[in-house]
């Protein structure tokens, strides 16, 4: 008779502006093979996305595009102002 092995589920955060975010709502990640839970990840919020875009805009560009012409800058400017 075969025995079923239970593997602990890992919980993963995500990186925003050099900081690991490990708080908030958890989302289960399921295996397509059998639907079993294989991991949990923290869901990013709108504020996390804005913080990531803001951090990316501050990075030096090596591709010869000025920061003012960056689509990220235009996206950030088009969003309603919120304090992060």
C-alpha cells in the first residue's frame, strides 16, 4: 500500500522598492495536476503597484530613453494622487 506524503505549503511575499512585503490577504496557488495547494502568496494592492512604479521611475535608465518620456512616468501621472 502506498503512503501519501504531505509537503508543507510555503508562504511567499513579494519585493517592492527593495523591501519584502509579507502582509495582507493570502492567495492560494494550486497545482494544475490535482488542484492541491502548493503555495500561498500575499496579494499586492494598488498601493503596492504605485510604490513599485514610483521606485522603478527613480532608477537610472540605461536604454537611452529620458525618464520624462517613460511610459511609467505617464502612467503614474495619470493616476489619482495618493500618499504612499
